């Protein structure tokens, strides 16, 4: 039985943001039972004004998604490149065997970054 | 998702049950230093003979519940040992008659693993698959019988889905072919009437802790007219005719005897009360989007309700059931989870098998707990469905 720390508990139960932004990122691995979709909107200063996520995933990954969308708010797009994944894994006590699932979230972030680059032409 | 005050509700009676205080009271005198602490094999003095008499009374209580004779009861450490002893014991003792065993894909691991172990000793096992509702077809079983089949092992009711097998029909079939029938009755002892004579059962595995009795004690019934003995798993004493040597744990056996006596007296009333509770629970859940009942809708024991929810991730579903002590279709929560082989044998997909929850009710379950459990479950399903990326992507494209 996997143990979950208090941070996972707090983040897992955050209210779902009823919001769909113009930029999207998604990633999926059926064999790992994980599917993640992210959505974001930017303000005029190219900072994230709103983000939301949807996930078919284990509690650790749902908590990780929720933490990311909370922490990225009001941050510049570049913050997507600066996410400290080791810190996130440690903070949530994500077991090593679930590292592959965390990479799916990383893929969704990369996909979101690409969508923003492509559609907003941000470099 | 609603923030709730955590209130723990026990709905895992199929795993184990709380000990009935009445039964504990019966056991206590045999755990102290005043009476009945003697070795029940030492009948040359009063300490031992007192223990021995208590064990005889317990054998009578157990045998009465299943319509057997006291001398047909072999005490074991639990049902796992009873299953091992029944299958390996018959296989070894009767190997000159044949080396094939027939069982089902639904059985408990203690049956399946014993059969697998025998396969390494040049025995063969035939596994009968259930239909999508968890029922074993008697005609499928009949077709599988071979001249070298020595034993058929079928559980009375499955521990995950609660579906009751047609034991009387299987018993009649096996008896007509002179093949021994072993029944794992762990989930039904004290919940459903069992009559080994009428149902033509030759070996029956039971334990006490699923019926509000103590853990660590079980029994194997052996039809004395059909099989004189089985090969032991352990060696080193003449207790229980050498089939299961070792000093008998008097207090636990006394507890098991009393468990069966109490179960007998409350069985009918409890079956009806618990059936109503299960129906109440299903009535509150059946309208949830994506929910599916696992197992036959009516041919099931009163206590078990097993459901799957389409489109939900199993680990998160279990996690979201705050305060509910329930079981899932997955043994653990690691990244290498294996979905329930029982649900897979019914043809459920990996997703449905993983997102399954077993509610098992029992003697101390009350209406308020059912209502609260239904509310927690409904909230969890609603939350995880709202979180689902499938709906989200469709909406945003």
C-alpha cells in the first residue's frame, strides 16, 4: 500500500478550476494508466493569469499537477523551463517506481510550452 | 470535493471481522492459569482432560453447523492451511488414482497456489472460467472431468464478488463420478446454511475470523465415509490422527466453536438484515454515471457488494474514499499493480478491474454507516469524473 504525505492530501483535494484557456498541453501513457491535460491563458505581459488541469492519474500525480498550476500562476512562460522536478518529487514523497508517471506530467508541460511557442510565437 | 470530518467506517468484513465479545468471554478462561490451560493431549490429568473436553464441545458446535460428525473435523491455523491440506493432502494421498485436479479461475490464492505447486510435482490442474457474472457452469465442469481427475475444488462464494456457486449440483456431479469435492466456504460459513451431506461435499475449509470469531483458527471437514485421511503438510506428532500434528490451541478452538454456535443462532436474521443494507447501498450508488455491479445480481451472499466505475483511476478512487475501510480490486498501489484476477476472469477490462471497490458488510454495520459510505463514494466519483481529461479535452476542442 502506497503511503501519501500530508502535502499530497492537501493538493489532491483542491477544488477543480472550471476554466479552459487558449493554450493547451497534454500527455498520455495508457500502460502507466496516466493521462494529463493542462490549459493556460496569458496576460498582456506574457505571464500566466490562469491555469487548470485535468488528470486520470494516481493521487501523487494529481497532487503534482495541482501544485504546478498553483505555482505557475503569475509567473512568466519561462518558468515552465525552470520547474524543479526533483524538489517536486521529494516534496510529495513520490516513490521511485512512480518516476515514470511524473515524466508524463513533464511531457504535458513540454507540450504546453510548445503550444505557447507555436501559437503565441514566444521565444 | 466536499471537505469532510473523517469518520472511519468498517466495510471490510470479507477480510476479517471484529471479535464478538461473547466469544472472547468464552475464550478467556482457557487463556489464563486457572482452568483448561493443560495440553489437550495430556488426558491423564484433569488439566488436560478439561481442555480436551472443551475441544470436543467445539468440534460438536462446528460439526452441527455443517451437519457433520465431530470426528470429521481437523483443526488448522485457518482456511489457508485448510485449503492447502485439502488439496495437497488429497493429491498426495490419492495420486495412485490419478493426477488431475479441477478448480476455477475464481479461487482464493491459497487454492490456486497450492494447485500451481502441485503442477511442479507432475500433477495437472484444469481451471474452469466463470461467465461474466461470476458463475461456474456445471456443464463446463462436467466436460472438463477426466478419468484421472481425483479432486474438484470450488469455492462456495467468492471473496471479491460474493457470487454463490451451485455447490449441490457440482456435488451431485462429482459424487456420480466418484470424484472428491472440496469447497472453500470461508465467506459463507455462518452466513449461509451448509449441509455437507445434502450438498455432497467431501472436504470443506472454514475459519472463525470471518464470522466474528478469533483469527488463527480454522478447520477442514473430511467426509469420513469418502476419504479416510489426507497426507499431512506437517510432521511431528500424532495429534488429529497425524493429519495435522501439533498441540491444539484450546482457547482458539473454543472460540471457533462458540463462533459457529452464535452464527447458527443469528444466521437467518442477519442474512436478511445485511441483505437489506447491501440493497440500500446499491440503491444509492446504482445511478452514478459509469458504475457497474460486479457479479451476479441476485445469486450472491448478503454481505458483499463489488462495483467498478468506468473511466476512473483506481488508486485515486480508493484514496478519495476518506474514512471508508473497504477493499479494492487491486492488491497494492504501486506502479506495478496487477488488477484483480477475479474481475479479469469475468472479462472486466484492466481499468474496470482497477477501479473496483468491494464493500463488505457485517454484524455491526448499521444504516447510518451505509448512508455515509454512499455519500463519500458518490462524492469521490463525482470529483474524479470532473477531473477526467476525457471530458475536458472534448469540451475544449
